[in-house]
C-alpha cells in the first residue's frame, strides 16, 4: 500500500503518542500507591510530580488528535476533547469548549487542535481561548494580554503563501494548512491587539 507521506507521518505520530501514554499511566498508578504508603510530609512533592504527569499525558493525547490520522467517519465526544485540552494546557494558556454534550467529527477536532497550537504560538503572555463547534464550522475566539501572530506563518495558513523552511516548533502551521487542503476546508482570521477570532469552515463528513 502506497501511503501518502502526510498520512504516514500521522500514523507515526499516533503510534508514538499511544505508546508513550501507557507507561506514563503506569507511573501515575505507581505514584498513587507510593503516596498512600508514605507520610503527609511528602504530599506536596507527590502533587507536583502528579500534576506534571497529568499534563504530560494530556499533551500526548492532545497531540495525537492534532498530529494523528482523522478518518471522516470517526467522532470524538466534546467531554473527551475538553478534558484532554484542559490537561494539556493547565497554565496561562487556557482553552474552553463551549458546547455541551454530544460529539464532533474527528476531522473538526484535528483542525481545531492544530489551530489551538498555532494560537498558542501567537500568545506570548498566554490568554483565554473559547472553541465553539457548529454543524459546518469551528469558531475560536481569543482574549489575551498581547497578541503577536507571526505574520508569515499565518499567511501560509490562510493564503498558502510560501515560507522559509519550517522548524519543528512551528510545524503546526504547515500541518493546519495541509489538513485544510486535504479536507477542502477554509480559514478566516481577525487579529486585534488583545484578541482574535478564527473561523474554520469545514465540509460535513458523509456518514459511514
């Protein structure tokens, strides 16, 4: 089978994230057992390690959605995506999914997570992000202390313009553009001094 390079890289990303989550989960179970068998004097130390572990697992699960494959028939629950995102971004960059119950197409979740990674790069001092998923679009609104969107990278996302050779810390911009091209989606952006609005217009996946 001749798998396109972008699909192959998505499968590799998913495999790496999956294989790393399992041992990290086992470490978490071991920490819980150790905490129960020790005195309260080490509670703060265990809490610090436990919080870091939760963040690491959340980040891996988030990256699996963003970088991994997304079949058109697959769906993810809002609750699952919200919990993963909260664990992945526990600090000054916070993300809230405003939808209630139900689920979303995995193609939408992948596009949204890639956009969130791009926005994180555009908020040097952090910010509050809200994500709302509609029938054929994803709206993302941002309130930040300062917005500093890298113009060349966002031009690549919105217009497909060429850029300098990309490095690993900004690969999300290239992947977002590639994913929108792959599914036939579009993006509009509106950046202000302390806020931003993005709309990802995405085709509704056909039922399996």
